[in-house]
C-alpha cells in the first residue's frame, strides 16, 4: 500500500493542512506519479482566498504543476512510461507525495534538467513562451515586463532578450540588481512607473506583459507605441478582494473589449489589447517541450527563489504575497 501525504485547503482562507491517505491503483488512462517537486503559483494564492476564476470547491489540494517519476499505470497507458520522469500541468492536485495524473498531460523531462528546475519551467514556462509568441517579439523592439523578478517575469525577460528586444522590467528596489543581471533595465514598481517608462522609451513600448489588473492594464495601454500590444495575464492586485470572484476581472475585460472596438474603428493607432489564460492540452504540452529544450540547451535559465518542504506549503503561500526571492518557489515532498 502506498501512503500519500498531501496538502489540503480545508476552507476559504484556510486552514492549510497536511493529511495522509492510501493511494489506490491508478484508473484507466492515468498514471501514479511519485512527485519529486511541485510549484507554488500566484493562482494557488487566489484559490486559497476563493478568488480564482476557475475556483475549485473546498476542500481541495493545490498544485498547478509537478515533476516526478511514473510508478504505476492504469489500463490503456503505455507500459514504457513506467519509471520515466515526467512533468504535468495539473491546475490542482500537485501538492502530494504521489499524484494520479491523466497520461495525456504528461511531458517527458530531458536528461540533465533536475526536477526543481523542471517544475519551475512548467506553468511559468508555458505562460511566458505562449505570450512571447503571441506578442511576436523581435529585434529592435522595446518591451515592458511587470514583475520582472517573478517566476513568469524572469522567463519573459530572457525570451524577449533572446528575440533581440530591449527589456524594461518592474521590480522592488531590492531586486534591481537581479533584474540587471538578467539583462533588463529595472524600474521601481513603487514609483511612478508610467513616467519612468516614458523617460526610457519616449516613443512608447512595443509590448507590455501585465499581471496586475485593470488599473495597471490601462496604464500599460497608454504606454504602447504604434502597433504595440499589451497582454494581461492575471489580476494579482485583487487576490484578496471580497465578493464574487469574477468581479475584479470585469473592469479588465471591459477595458480589453473597449480597446478592441477602438481597433476595429481604426482609432487605436494599430495598438492591440489581449488577455492570456493558460489552457492545459496538446498546445500547452508542445510549448512545454520547447521550453524544456531551451532549458536543456542553456538558452533559458529558470531561477528558483526557494526550495521548501511540502509540509511548509502554508508558509510558501504566505511568501507568495510578500517579498520573496527571484524566480519560483518550489515544494519538495
């Protein structure tokens, strides 16, 4: 019998508990993964507070992504998977010592990429890679990355630089040196960000990646150069707002629709507004395979802010809303 240790969010706002149970033989089409590392995402913080758009019902086990070895398989799953190291975008359920995952979600992890690094590249890597592709980053452009020291931000900075762009990145003053080491020009997010961006890029920026919410998104739109694009991918500033979980996103959606209408009317100067939401499936798997190859070949470095024991998941969630290090927080069972 395999004993499973898992993290459970019992109710809205917590408590965040450590529980144990017995694992059953995996169902048809699934595999039992012995988890070696799982990631901590801001989406997990939203879920804790009940503010995630695709909110799971309480109680639930968080964990948007994981990496581990296949220990057993259900009917209909290829036997060759047994013993291999794989990654998965799980959305929930990754914070376990053993996790049952649909075989269609599994992506092989290349040799030479350790499990903490690999898991830090799953959710964050897919997000950054797909947004960079959507923005069509290229040589000679100037790009603004909000949260340039975060898990997604650090990867966006590198992808933009690899494409030949100049990168401006917001971060706290304490992390400016780390942002410089990545190759970006740091901007203190506590200051007047729009004014500083206009100083550094008087003609506007070609792309903005903004995870903060509606108010920041409007400022990002106004910073765009002709034919520039702003891509929103979250509402981090509203993670603990009370009320219906969709309410904080309505102003953001309204702004995006308004900007799109202006574009159709020819009043946007070629500027574009978009929103990114990750979708598990074949497209995400293909993006992750490309991200892994960039990591394996040394073209993409995946910073890890901290490695923490799985049983300290509650503390990891708290760190996500505070001043954590550069990159991703990773839980180790």
